[in-house]
């Protein structure tokens, strides 16, 4: 039919393949397309796996970065910025739920003398040991932070002044009773504590006032001879 049409139109056409040959060519091309498609799918799957791995690594890196920016590098406790955020959040919760929030402000006694006479490595060992004692003495939901230098703060949701005194005394006794291994030998240290508490409603945004009351009680404890707990008026 092709030849007849070509002759009618005065055109010359090349020799036409038979139907069987055309089908073979079509099948060959289709098989090649399938192979190419399977290869593309495998490459896409590999790219997706690589993307998922990169996303996982990015999430882990972000988590590590967040942890580094939120914690004190020496002790592993929260840093002051994170403490401010946590204290504001817990005060807002206490305001909303009309509950108590206690706070413990502590300071390692005569820490400057330790640093000056034994060196900063020994001082760092003392701070890390105190941080471990503080963390082991708190309940789930309590917060511990390094406030700066040798000062630490514990935030105690649900604790009134009496509860905060109990926690502070527990930490004080544990610090006093624990021998601390340092590069220059075993040391024993003590700490002084000031406690305060507030109750909602009306305590939202009062973090600075609460910290100031606990800090004043801490200085009263140091002025009274150190190694003791004093509650804010």
C-alpha cells in the first residue's frame, strides 16, 4: 500500500520493513527505555536516601548546636540565658495555675582561695563536682543552672519556701560530705544557700525580684558564717 501510494504521488520510498521487524525494533526500544527508567529510579532512590541522611545529620547538628548554646560548657548545666528563659516560663505557669515556685541560690564557699592557691584546673574540678551533686539532688522537672563563676541556681516548680529549704539542705549536706578528686588531690568544700519562693497569681514577670530575694538571702548566709541555708523574708 505504501508503494502504491508513492507511485501515485510520484515519490520514491525506501524498502519498508516487515511488521515483525518493526515489532522487534519497538520491543528493543521499549526494553531500553525500561532499563533507563529502572536506572533513573535507582538513582532517585539513592538521592532520596542521601537526602534523608543529610537531613538526619543536619537535625543532629542543630540539636548539638542548641544544646551548646543552652548549656554551660564546663558543668553541663543550663547557662544564665537559658535559666532566664526557663524561670520566665515557670513563673508564667505558676501565675496561671496559682501554684508555688521556689528558687535556690548557692555559692561555693571560699572558691576564690581555691582558684588562687591551687589553680583553675582544681577550681574547674570543684565546680563540675558541685554541679553533679546539684543535679543528683533535684527532682524530675526541677532546673539547675550555673549562674556565673561559682554561683548556681535551682528552680523548683511546685515548691514553697519550706520545700526549697529541704532541697537546699540536701544539697548542702551532700556537698559537705563529698570528697572531690582534683589534679592536686582530694578536697572538701562547702556552700552557702539562699532560698525564696513566689506563688501565683501575680508572679508572672517577677524573675528579677525572685532572684534578688534569693541572692539577698545567700549573702545573709555568707555573712552568718557560710555553709548554711537562709530563707528570704
